[in-house]
């Protein structure tokens, strides 16, 4: 059985499934199911198993996959879920630009390789995680919009990790899904890898720190329950000032091939 845990809020029940290299977050809300990110393509079977064995529901009951960004552990299973169960995809309007062209194809291959490295370092059995580099979302999102079928969730554009990252915010419950923006390494908050646009990342942390948030849901790490989310995001911003380690520099060299980097000219 897929390992999981749940959190209860007034109007939400949040399920955390153990994915191949990340948390998979499934939200129950007024009888509807919302999936935040799809995990890797090999996580589709884990999502299906959890719905059937734990929720006693069909995966077709998931009304939407809300994708934060195009990396393998966040968008890898989205197209397969849509093809197999008819689950529509919502993502940033330009999400498919990150891997376009020949340089984008190279970046896609490198990102699949890096995801495999993460799996090996986490002592996971090797599984196939290669996926389509374009997801062709059914709903193309922009900053400030509401999620289709789930208007309680606001879309926030938070570039920095890459160009088209999103976060999702439930204002009434003060719950924020940040995907990779606060990672956990040996119990300590760490920046995502890579940070392609440091200045934009700083601005994104400032923006998230201005929101009233009491629960931060993460793809890599346990949820954070807090009375001072502004301090958390301020500390993440400070981490941007640390000199890069040799490991971070190597990751950057493997992560600077998307055609969007030069096009957007972010600093």
C-alpha cells in the first residue's frame, strides 16, 4: 500500500502520498479531488493505487492536475493521467516553452538524468521516468487567476527556480502549496536546485512572505505549520546570498540550456 499521511483543515483534507522522489499532494474539498503536481510518470500507478485502496474512489474522480512547473517530478505523470483517466491539466500559459527546440530537448534529457540521480541518492530502485517534454495544458494559467473547478485556490507566479513556476494559495484556510521553493535537507530548509533566476527568486520569496499563511505544503519535506511565515520566506531569501558550493555550480552547468533563459533575460 502506498504510504501516506493526512492533514485536516476546516474545508480541506490534504493527503500526502510518498512518490518516487517527492511528495504527491491530493486535496479533498467538498467531495472533489484536486491533485497538486503529478509526480514522476512512474507515480501514476501510486496515485491510482492510493485512490482505489485508501479513498475507495476511482482516479477519474480527480477533477484537475494543477502543475507548478515542468520538471520530471512535477509534470512527469500529467499527460499519462489525462490519457488514462481523463484528468485535465492546468499549468502556466508558457509552461511548454521551457523545453522547446533543440536546446530545450537537451535540457529535458539532463533534467531526467538529474531526477534519476536524486532517486539513486535516495536509494530508490531505478524506474523509468522519461516523459513528454510538452504537456499541452487544458487550462493555461496566469498570475492571479483561480484554479478551474477550485476557485478557492489562487494562482501565484513565482519564477526563480525556473521561469514558469506557480504556487497555489487557499486564502480562507491560509494554506500555501510551494512545490520546490522550500526543500528539506536533513531537517533544514534549503533552496531548490537549480536557481536559474536569483533576483526573481528573491522577489518571489518576498511576495510569498507577504501572504498570511499558517500551513506550507511542500513537495520535498514535511508540511510546515507556522505562525510567522514571513520569517520563513525571509530566511529563504537570505540563503540566496550564500556562495554556491561546487555541487551547486555543477547543477547550474547542467541547467542553463533552456531557450527561455536568454529570451527572458532575468537576472
